[in-house]
């Protein structure tokens, strides 16, 4: 029965770890390690817990709070009391549950996508509980559980429940067969079921010490790691030690945390010696510590993402160990990390040639941590190693110091030749060696190989050599041209033909050659060629030209044992996978971007050992590559996250924090007109550092299509006009695998002067302006009409005034005429009165003279009587006053109204004065003397109430 134990264990491991059949890469190299120091993540040194949410975002419990990392951007979320975050677990509800010192609760996104802390500390009030540090959190369907040193709480449906009596010592909380398990200070084990804790019956205790990790192996098998006592297996009803080859090492270095990789290997974080990875045979497959990549040997926390790699929370920093990477590094010269030039598996040894010498180690499928580092320097190999060649079962080394044959861990010099580049079999027992100044001949003897002679005919440095099927040796000199060489050992000579651009090559410079199959492929500065003997010309090689194109510059070609061809150009390195079918060979070109610019400059070298192990010389040691692992992991779906949206015009301000609810829905944001310069930041969280990840975007509403692919993770849009936008973005990896498109909507409002209200105001103003214009036109029309009317009226008035003036002038003329007539008539009357008075006086005199003649006296008396009657007629005042008022605007009438107390003679005197008659004329009209006129004028002034200085005539003229 005991003899079947190894077989049963093997069956058990194959069932528990089916990945064993896929992992055949040897553990000679060290996997890539990414270091993140506190200067990068800008927080405290210690990291106590690590978790990942459903989007791929990493969360770290740090001394200064909760750290967030999306693969590119770091962000710190401190607790309200600014204490250490000891534990963190994301929930499916989008909340991030955290435990600190005297504080616990969860972070949840607000409407702007920024995380806000919600404390559960207040729910402890009244429980008389001391919190201290919250060391573990478990998010389960039956609630969220928090463990302190002395209590465990269950948070469910908004209620917090204490699960233990006060001051119970608790050491661990984790998952046990799908249930929550807690270990107390007595090492008793409890599981939570049916809303309460139940103590396990069998086993009721774990007596081996404090548990540091629980790892499920199968349905009924569990591995339990302890702080100081190693690892134990629970299968059935009891714990048994899980023996390894390195139990004492694990116990001494303290297993502080543990996890299981996807390939079935166990990852153990130790307190004293970094990361230990155990394989399915319970061997230390890798030991990664400060000597080979970690920042610190004390691992406080460990997390293994579903998509590979191992996150380590250190006592000082955060590291990501890409333990599942198909790439690892080998430094055979240790800390020298010299440039790699050549390698060879020979017998049970593997050799690596560097610029510092030749190093060897045992060739095996598994290396213990100590053996993996035990490279021995081959004796007498110090200096530059150029090549290693297996010649008929002997390993020959091309060295700067000359030719050497390597035997186990020493090298024997074969001749004093300065600088051997490469060896090529010429015929059985003879080999040609290209050296710094031509070609030498070596022959095989019983003890090995020995130098025979220099071959005359070529003095060029012969580094690039290949032999065709016709046994011609071809040599390419990068600065001279191509040489075809026919070796004649019998005469120690060479027949040499020279080729350059006259023979179909693009130039005499930049030419290389490579052995592919039984032929030789030539490459120039551009193009890939083959030699045609019939035409003595080089022509483009059809198969390779079809794959690479006519203008490529090939830097390296190597045919692997399985028929695939490795290549390197100026821009990429990769593999031509050749598959045979009934229709012929199918060639698939597979670029490997991770190897771009990694090959040793000027001296590329690749050693394909098998489909799991390829060694590539680089500027720093060697790269170990597992092609099968590489090509099997290319279908992983990329997860893309939006980190944040920031406002860039002015001081940076976060508009959207990038966090959403569990449905992943982004809430659209609305921005003002001056918030129109935005920066979008995004990342692929499953690729720390974002190497080989490219992004493209499309701003719907602005751009016409997707942008070019770029490695930039921040995209800035300047001075976006108002409108509705949708920002689409996606990512792709080095294999061309694209993520799903993510979209985010936002709206930029128009400025106040372009808002709907403003346009309404503009419309009202326009309507008002239109109405105003119409009213103004109407007013203008009215004014013009009034102007025309006024002009007409003015013209009419002017016409009327002209007419009036003409009429007045006419009237004045008539008045003047009547005045003249009246004056003439008055003058006539005056003259007549004077004549009549004179006649009267003469008749009186005549009467006196004719006193004696009664008849004559009578006749004279009758004439006198007639004269008196005529005088009375001329002096008829009524007739005079009537005509006078017609001419002088009712002067006498107005005068009588103003001065009713005047006598008739006064009116006559006023009328005669108005006519501007002289006193003499007035005296004649009034039949009084001049003195009587003066007396009458004096009396008139008194009656009119005029002062002495007033002019009587002027007064009457103005009246």
C-alpha cells in the first residue's frame, strides 16, 4: 500500500492542478518585477492589504489611507481620522469596504463619481466595544464581516452585530470551504452559518499556531499556512503537516500571507525573505527577494489577480511580480549583468557567452533557488565571447583572444589567432573559422579540434559566415560587400569572388547573410535576396519578400529546429511560424513587441531550445522566453476604465472621479460655457504601467472619426464649443486585441448670451427693435408729414403774410393815398377857407365901401351869406370823422372810448394833429387864431393826462 503513495500523490496533484501539463518552462530566469515606491504612489510605506474590484482596479490598505491604482494613475483616499488602513475588500455593490484604526466603513461614489467615506463606527455605540485595528474583511452573501483583535462584526441590511463576547482574542478570519471561518485565541475554529457562529466539531481546534492563510485545493482539501510552523493539509477530518523540501526555510522566514496561482503554484509571502513560489512537486520554483527585484524582503500582503501576476504589499513599497509572464531574465555573471552574445546547451550543461566571459550551469528542468544562481565561470574564458558552436560533439568557442574548445568548466586555447568570430563545418573532420583578418582551417583529431593553417586569399574580417548546398562558403562584410569562397585545404588557399551592387545587391554596404534550410539568404540595406548561379546575380527571394515586403531591412534571421524562423528588423522582432499542409507551407508572421529593441545591438542572437524555452541575448544578460505560454495568453479580454475627467482651463479640478455604481453606468455631466477645456484620463488596469497598450478615441459631436492609436493615457480637448458630446474610447494590446468601447456623455451649455433665455430676450429685443423701427418710421413719416404740413403751413403763412403784406402794403398805400387825399382835401379846405376868408374879408370891406348902394350891399351880403353857408358845409365834422376813422382804424372812436371827457374841438384837434397838420393849418380849419391853437393844445394835454416831457403829436401818432 505504501508503494502506491507516490502514484496516488501524482494523481492527486494532476486532479487538483491540471495546469501541470501546460507548464514546462524551466525556472532558470527571474520573472519581471515592477517596483512602485512611495514617491510614485505618494502615500505611506507599509501596505497591509490588497484587493481588486470587478473593473480590475487595485486597492491597497496603506499607512496613510486607501490607495487606488488603475494601472497608470495612483489616487489616495484617506480615512476621516487619517489612520492606517489595515484591510480592504471591494463589494459587488460598488462599495469599497475598509478597516483602519478605530474606524471602519465603506467608500462609495457620489453623483460626480468621487469616492466618499461612510463610517460604520457610530453603529458600535452602546456595544461597549473596543475597536483597535480592523485586520480582516470578508464580503459574503450573508453580510460584510470585520475582524479586530477582540471582536468580529457582521454588517447586514444596515445593521451591525457583534459575533463574540467582549474582549475575545481573535487571530484570523478567512474563507473555509465556501464559509466564513474565524480562529480565536484558543485556536478554536468557528464558521458562520444560519446567521450565527458555530464552533467546528472536527476539527474543533487548529493546534499548530496562528493561521496566516487558507488555500482551497479541492472540494474537501484545504491548505493552511501558519506564521511560524509551516503548512498543513486538511483532508477529511484532521490537519496533517504538508511536507515540502524546504520546511525549515519556510518556518524560519515566517509565512505572513499566501495565495494560489492560476497554474496551481502556491505563492507565499514571507516576513524575512520575500516571495516564495512552490510548484506542484512542493519545491521552491522561484524565490524572489531584494537580490533579484523586490524593494524589500518583508511582505505584509499578497494578492493574485485572476489574470495573472502577484501583487505584493511590502514593508516599504508595492511590487508586482509577473510570475505568469512568458519572459524572464538570466544574468549568468550575476551582478555584472554583462551583455549577452551567445548561448548553447551542450550535454548536461548550458553555457552563456557574455562580454565578461563564458558561464555555465547544469541544464535541468528544475533549479533549486541556490542552484539557479550557481553559475560557474568557465576557466580561461575571461573577456569577450563571440560564439559557441557544437562541432561533431565538441564545443568550440569564438573569443576575442582566439579559438577555444570548452570542456566542462574550462576552456582550452587552440591557437594564437587574434579574434575568432565563428566556426563552420567544411567537410567531415575539417572546419573553417572566420577571424578578424580572414579565415583559418581547423581539423578534428582524436583529442578534439586543433588549428591547422591560415587560408590565403582573403584578409577581411569574416564574422558573418554561411555555407550553401554546393559547399561554397559565403561571407558578408557590412562595409565591403559579399564574398563567395571556395576553400582549397590542400593548398591552404581560398578562391574568392566579390559581389556588390553591380550584381543585384542594393549596395556594397549593409549586407548580411543567414543560413536558412540548406540555402543562404542575403539581406541588404533594403530587401531580401537569393543568389542565382546561372545569371551570377542576386534577385529578391520570393517567399521572404512576400512576407516582409521589398523594402524591409532584416537585421537577423534564424531557423529553429522545428522549422520556424526567428527574425528581427529595424522596427520589430518576431517569429515566422511555418505550418505544412496539403497545399504547401503556410507562413504566419507573428510580431513579438516585447522583444523590440531588446536584442544585442549589432550582434543579435537567439537560441531556441524547445517550444517552451528560448534564450535571447540582450544588452543586459539574457531573456528566457516561453513561446507556448506567450501564444496561449493572447485572447485575454482587455478591461478599460475611465480614471477621471478634469477641467484644464485654469487650475485643475475633477469634474468626474471615474467611479460608478455596480452597473458601470457613467452619469452624464453638464458643464458651463467656460468649462470647455477638458482632460480625459483612462487606463487598462490589468497591465500595470500600461506597457504596449495603445488607445484611440472619438469625440462624437466634434471629431469625424477615431483618432490614431497612441500610448497617451490623457486626452485634452481645448475650447470646445457649446453642444452635446459623447466621448468614446478603447484600448488595444500588443497582440491587436481590443477592449470594448467605453462612452461618456457630457453637455457644454452655451454662454449666458447664447442661452435659450438670452435668445428669448434677443427675440423680444428684435421684436421690440422691429416695432421701434416701425414706430420710428411712422414717427419719421409723421414728422415728415408734419414737416410737410408745417412747410405747407409756413409756405401758406408766408404766402398769406406776403398776401397780407401785399394787402397791408396795398391798404397802407390806400391809406397813404386816402391820407394824401384826406390831407389834400384838408389842405384844399384850408386853402379854400383861407380864400373864402380872404374873400369874406374883401367883401366886408367892399360892403363897407358900398354902404351907399343898397342893392350892391344886398348883393354883397348875399354873397357873404353864401360863403358862410359853403364854409359850414366844408366843415361838416360828421362827414370828416367818418372818413378819418376809416383811414386811421377808428382812431376817433378808440380815442372817445379812452378819453370820453374830451370836447368836440378836442377830437378835431386830435384828428388834425394825427394828420400831422401845422398849427397854422389847424387854426384855419378851426377858424381860430394861432394862439387859440396853442391854447387848445395845452388844454388837450391836460385832458389826456400827458406830462410836460411827453410829445402830444407822438402820443397821438402811436394811439
